[in-house]
C-alpha cells in the first residue's frame, strides 16, 4: 500500500518552513507567516495528506502549532520530533545532561544516520550556522553552533556607530574589501567559509582519522557555502530540503506500527 503525503513543518528562530512530501520527494514547499489554524488549514487543503510532523527550536511555538492542529480537528496523526525521541533511535555520545541539540539539529543527524554512510557531517546555514557530526560507527558526537552570516551582519550594523544602515548583501566578491561595506560582506563570508573548511579537515584528521563519506549542506544560506567549500571537498552535496526530508523520514519510522 502506497503511503500518503506528509506535511513537515520546520519552526526556526526567524521563519517557519514547510513541505508536503511523499517517499522522500517534495511535492510542494513554502513558508508560513504564522502558525494559526487558518494558515495551516490553507496548506492542509492539499489532497491525501495522512499526517503532520514538526520540529521547533522555539518551545512556545510548539504549543502554538499543536493548538492550531487540534482546532482544525481533521483527524491527522501529529508527530513532534525532539532530541529526546531521536536519541532513542540514534547512537550518540552526548553525555552532558541538559546540553541537548535543538530539534533541527536532531532531525539532520537522524537523516544522516538513516543514509548509512559514515562518517558524515551536515552543515545547516540558517540564523545560526550549525554542524552535526556522525563518527565512523554512526554515533552522533556533536558539532558547532556559530552566528550565521546575516546575524553577524545585523550585529555589526546595530552595535557599531559607523556601520549602521548597511543592507545585507546576497553574495561576496573576494576575501576582503577596500571599503567598510565590502570589508564586512567579504570578511564575514571568508571567515565562515575558511572556518568550515578547516573544521572539516581537522575533524577528519584529528578526530575521525578518516575522510567523511558524506558532507551535506542545507538551510537558507547554504548554497553559497556549498559552492565555496565544494572546491575543497568534491563529495559535498547541497540539499535545501534536507531537514524537511528528515522530518518525513522520522514520521514514517514513528508511525510504522
């Protein structure tokens, strides 16, 4: 029997992304202005949606989407992906109590593990730039969280007297700049890209003692990083929908029985 469609909702710090998927393929995707019953209901008008799965890094918004889905009362099976649930299915070496990954990072690690190629790393470029690393046995061993390019730009624009009011650029054009705007634009991009390259290389050499078999870039700002890093790591792949696909995979595994 063929599975129906699944609505996956990724609730981030600055935006809410959604996709309707079937068997790992995105049928339709977009962004939600809010999590009201009206907004969700407009998406759920799509035919043959069997269930909804969501992940949220903003706790109060988890309650919001649950309340809206309950209000719609359309009989959908609803699954929430959390680190606590993922950690029961994914080998991991996170031992510090309370220091658990966010739901988006847990989702990425889960799909990496499902792919079965280790060691592996995902790089998610959103408000924050995060990585999720699986060692050669497939165990989640952690990663990094740093301010993303846009957040760094906003911080400089807001906190410095002479750099206020500069608009965020969509691309870089060199390692550095010959005026303040280009120095910010190229400096942020260069440091993030070169930092990622060095992080991947040192993780391979000093931690894993072997090359990554899979390197995945995802998130709203990931394409630019992928193009730059791919010159050093030809195996790197770009999948803007990786987290949403991870949510669908988790939903299907959770609802097997």
